[in-house]
DNA sequence: ACATGTGAACTGCTTCACAGCG
DNA sequence: CGCTGTGAAGCAGTTCACATGT
């Protein structure tokens, strides 16, 4: 009976960058576990996570003292701790809004199901495709979203509609009571501050690469 | 003959966050232009870009003085200046490596072509699909990549293979002479420092949302 | 001896506030 | 008079360095 009684929650605002790194550490730890490692030092964690050992220790210290001095971190235990911190102990219900190419691709994305994110439905306006199945998930009519949400209580909406519809869809999703949005549309969306939004803008990332290519030679070799 | 003679390049290292915001300003400016706006203040730019007017002015000031005091910025001119800064004046040649669902979806992604990113080829190991066309772009054998690259000189590789192959593919792409990589595989890749990498890890973003959902109520209402 | 946990120093991005110019 | 451009101040995240515990 060593059921950990939920250790997270420091609540003095954790930097987004810290949360990202925790996700990375989790991957490293899982790989280490798969290789049969029992214990891992902050140095080893930093190595694969692409950061420094001091950073690893600082990140973890916000949430508790999980290591053993002189020894490092117990892999299994730290996996469990970080999972708890990130809220991965439960299943999260996801709606994907927009059944275009990217929306359809995300339905089958293994990275989602592996972490307990379950796609309940894909929503679209196009009557041609409403009713079809995409990789085992039904395409539903956008007009049903609010109604369905009242029953299914989804946690997260992934928006994969064209830029010009992103704001409208975001508002629909918010009024359906969904409080977390992952926005793949190449347009900023404005929502009440009670709703959390993460945007993934691929065009923007590419432009960052173009910038690097143009300006690299001046500075580095 | 007022052909701007290339104004970019300050070369004192610009923060990545600044470059991101320049991309955002560019979108806002283009929308303003489409609406017929002739001029835009830093306040207006900040509004839609989700930042502050001081930030806008500071960002632009790294590259020059583009505004007119008491008036604001000329929309058309600033579009041109930022495009130059970001290196969008030319066409960038892109290989997509991995013809799975996400790779295929990216081939048709309009955000790419709209900004002058042209997909020359999609590479995959699966002989079943090599030779097919995806939205007008041919699927080529992975074994030809290095050979093709010597001729076509692509600028950017988009990696959309499973996590376990990401590192191998990254090395292939680097030895083919490509110096910019956009990594969609949910695994970190290690490359020489002469190569620029941007990673888009969707599982990681989702975990950030899960964290926000779990920890929101403690702090905000 | 070894590796963690953490205050203190540091670095760098953001915000402020105002002089300067159209 | 309005809005830009920018040094200076403020703040947040990272790195350092060492005391602490096993």
C-alpha cells in the first residue's frame, strides 16, 4: 500500500519551459526503463534531454525532492512522479475539429493514444464526409459539437480548420465548455483567460528556419 | 528604381522569440493590406499579434527604423522589410522525409506554398508507395535522397518518420548537405551545430495542456 | 566520495518612460 | 501633438557553486 497520495502542486507558477522539459525527461526515463536501467543521475537525464544537470535538478526541485544523494533518481519512481505532475494519470478526452488532411492524420497519431489522450470524435462541416470513419473514429457534424460535449465532457479540442474559420470554431468550442485548445490553424485565436491555448504554427516554424539559413553565415562558420 | 538593396542583417544575435513575432507581424500586416489599410501603428500591430506596442517597436528596431513618427508604419513597406529579414524573398526547396499520414498531410499544407516553400519530393522506405504521387509530388525511395540532393540542392528537410528512425534519417539528411531540419518525430535529434533544427512535438504540447488543466484551478479562478 | 537540492549570481528578454522627430 | 526609437530599469529563467545527506 504505497499508493502515492498525489504529490504535485507547488502553485507558485511554473515556467512553461520547465513543463516542456519535464515531458522530455519522462521520455528519457521511459527509454531508460525499457533498457532496464534502475537509476539515473541528473547528468544522464540532462544528456539525453538536451540540457544541463543543474537545470534538471532545479526543474524537479519545484515539485519535490525525488532523488537520493550520491545515487541519483530511481527511474520507476520518477516516471510515476512526473506522470502525476503532468496529469497523465488519467485519460483525457479529445475532440478534433476539422477533418482535413491534418485533422485526419492526428486521429491516428500514436503519440496521443500512448499518453492517454483518447479521440472521441472528429468534427467537420462537410456533409460529404460526416458519418464516415477515420481510423475507427466517427466524423460528426460540427452542428452537434455543443450537444455532444454536454454529454461527453471532452477536455481538449484540437483545432485543424483553415485559418479563416479558426476564431469561429474556437468560440464554439469554448461555449461548449472545453477549457483547453490546441490550435493548428495558422491564425491566432482569442479566448477568455480561463481557457488555455497552445498553438502549433508550422508555417511560422519554417520561417524561423528560413531566417536561420539567411543569417547563419554571418555569425557562425 | 526603388528596389530595396536588402536591408536585413544586424548580426548581434536576435532572440528566437523576436523572429517568431516578426512572422506574426507579417500575417497581421498582410491582413491589414487585404483590408486596404495603408498604415498601422505599433499599437495596432501589437493588438493582433498578441503583444505590446513597446515589444513591437523593440523587435523592429533591431533591424532598422521603419516607422514614421506620429504616423506609424507603412503597411506595404513593412511587409517587404519583414519578408526580407525572414528570407522570404526567394523560393526554398523542401524535402519531406517520411510519407506517413503526417508527411502526406504536410505535402498539401497551404501554409508552405503560400510562403515560397516548395516541396520537391517525399521520401519513404516503403516500396509499396514509392513511385506514387501525393498531391502532385512524387514519392521517392529513401535510398535516392543523397543522390537527388546533390542535384536539387534542397534547403530544408521535414522529418516525419517514426521516433525510432528519426536520428538515422537526420544523419542521412545532414550528410546529404541539408542545413535546416524541421523535426516532427517525437524524439530529439542530434546534429552538428552547423545545422539548424526546429522540433514540433505534438505529444509534448498536449502534455502541456494536461498540465495546465490539472494545475489551473489552484491559481486562477 | 558522490550526486542532490538550493540560495546567489548572472544572463537575457520584456517593460517602462521619455527624448526626438515628423 | 502623436507615435516612434531606445537607453535604463525590471523581471524571469538559467547557471553557478557549495552545503547537505547518504
